[in-house]
C-alpha cells in the first residue's frame, strides 16, 4: 500500500512538471503564432474598449460589464530586448458563448489610457481552460 502511495505521488509530480512545461511553452510562443492558431479555430474578433470606456465585441453594439465575460486563457509575450514589446493576449468568452480576444501591451505603456481599462480587466472573472 505504501509503495502504491509513493508511486501515485511520483505520477502526480511528473504531471505537474508536464503542466508547468506546457505553461512555459505558452509564454514562449510568438504573438503572431498564437493569433494565427486562434484564427484557424475561428477566434479572431476582438473585445475592445472604446473612447467612452465601454467594452464592445467586434461587430456588436452590446456594452459589456466585467461580470458578463470570463477570461479563459492568458498568453504573455515579452520582447527579447525592448520592454515596449511586452503584450498580453486574453481569450475571453461572454455569457452567450461568443469567444474573442483582448490584446494589450503592458509595461510602460498600454493600448488604453487611464485606469478604466485596467479596472475593467481586473474585474473580469478568470476561469482558465486548457482548451485554448
């Protein structure tokens, strides 16, 4: 019984290592590569905040509240030599199962001025999924 327990522990540890490795691969993939893979899966429309600080889904007039969305995957990209090349791509799903992306640079500059975007983004529930 004890050896089975230790065997199970080893399997769980190996699984954790594999999961950590796949997360590292996500961070090291190029933004262009991830966007192309998502596009091939039909995920290419963007959720964007307009100048009135309203979050809209591309091609829709609906204004979203953070609780109407969930972040299902996050990809971070870091430029090799320039902090201005840092970006985050969020795969986001709304309550009607529409899936899109939010793309933002981070670091010294953001795509969105002011705190409204950051506050909105922090208020979106995160439900990470390996599907994306």
